[in-house]
C-alpha cells in the first residue's frame, strides 16, 4: 500500500476522533447531546457501508466469470484465435461475441 493514501486515511480517522473532543472542549457539559448525535451518525454511516459491501458481494456470487486464452499461429496467412471459457458454476446468458477486423 502506498504511503500517501495511508496517511490520508489515518488523518481522516483522526479527524473523526477529534471532533467529539473539540465539541467537549467548546461546549463542556452541553456537548453531551451533540456527541451522542455525532456518534449515532457515525454508526449509521458504518452500517450503511457494511450493508452496501455485503450486497455487492452477494450479487457477485451469481455472476459468471470468464477465462480468456489467446493463440497466434505463424502460418501463412497468420491467424489469431481467442477462446472464452466460463470458469464459474453459473450459466452465462446473453453473451455477444464479435469479430474485429483490422485493415
């Protein structure tokens, strides 16, 4: 992992952790309600993130996956062959394969 995204994520997490402390310093005992609301919003955000990731993983298990192999023959005229194989246990429907010609 690169250093810059790691530092950016760490700074973001520190900012999220510092906000309740700043609220407590600024408003003293009046900040308790604000801190509880803030933490509830963070909890809602985390639960939404987890739900979206679980939905993506659940949907991905029903999609077919393909393996592609390529072969080039040095015959005259030279020929190129491409094979597409369904490597998953799920059936693939509505697959379109076309031929691309150059010149």
